[in-house]
C-alpha cells in the first residue's frame, strides 16, 4: 500500500514532467513564450528531484 | 481524511501549471494592450538586453547605501535591444540616470535594420526617483521602426561625452509598449487577420 507521501511525490513527479514537456514544446513552437518568464532548467531539476523523492518514498518494493 | 487532503493537493498540483500556462499565453498576447519591461542592472532581463558595446561602459557597480546597481557610460553612442513577443504601436522609454546638468542625453529608435538610421530625440526630464533623475521619451508609432528578429533597437546618445570626459550613470531602463487592447468585439477579427 503506497504511503500518502509517496502518492504525493509520485503525482508531483508526473505533473512536473508533463508540465516540463508541454512548456518545452510550447517554447519551441513560440520562442520565448515560456523561457522569457520561467527557467526551464530549474523546472527540469525539479522534475529530477521529484523523481528521486518518488523513488525514496516508495516502500512497496523493500525487503522486510 | 488523508484521501480528502490527497485529492485537494492533487487538484492544486494540476491547476497550478495550467493557470501558469494561461498566464504565460496572456503575457505573450498582451490582452490589455500593454507590456512593461525593465532592466535594473542587477541581473539580466529576458526582454531588455544590457547596453552594448560593453567597451563604452565601466563594469556594473553596486551602491551599498542605496542598494542600486548602475553602470557608467563614458563613450557614446551605445545601444540596447528590447525583445518583444509581438508588434506594438507605441513605446515609452524611461531611464533613471545621473549626469552633469550641461550634458545632454538623447534616446533614439532604429528605423532601418540595414542602415544606421535612427529617430533620435531629447530625453524629457520628468522628475527625481530615489536620488536618480528620471527621463522619458515616447515614440508614438513604432510600427515603422526596424523590428528585426523580434527586437527593437534603441540608442543612447550623449554628444560630447568622451571629449568632455564626462560620464552618464544609468541604473534602470524601463520600456512600456502599447497597442490596442484585445476585447470581445475585436478578438475574432484580429485572430482571423493573424491566421
């Protein structure tokens, strides 16, 4: 049974990843639309950090 | 109880990037017809590129008492570019500066991307702001100006600056560009024209 924090971390990761992909392609289609205001590198770092947090909070695969 | 919290948190997580995306689109389209940009020398701006060429300026300095970043120009002219998401009708440029009273300071906008053609006018002094002089100039019709690679180019012109060994210190450049606002009445015709 996934913990509350794992569920949140997992959702943060998925939503951040989808957001990054959408923003990335939006900025390619209309240069500056996103990057004039948001640092996509920082968003990518956040995606990676939330991915790591998802793995660390996952206790379903642990050996008892 | 935790399931309820989880659903609320999840809703926020989904809504925030969607709202941010619509905000980004709104900034790009400029529904209000107005876009404000500024560059205060503390960090690079996405819209206003720092004055160029760098050899005509001292390094960026920081005043600890006023907490202002500023840069002193000792050779003129210098230019700065303003990146715009789309075309606008008019532009108002405001500069916060310090200079000798006898030194004139003018700002121009590039009219032809292939030639050294500028519409240059004197900066109108409009008052003081935090110990800096505030000058303003308005260009009523920038549709005729050179719009190259999504950028407008401006020139800072201070005749006799180098010859008289004077300096002009700049701490902030503000640009407001305006066009007709997008309303319910003109939205569809404008969208049709854009397509």
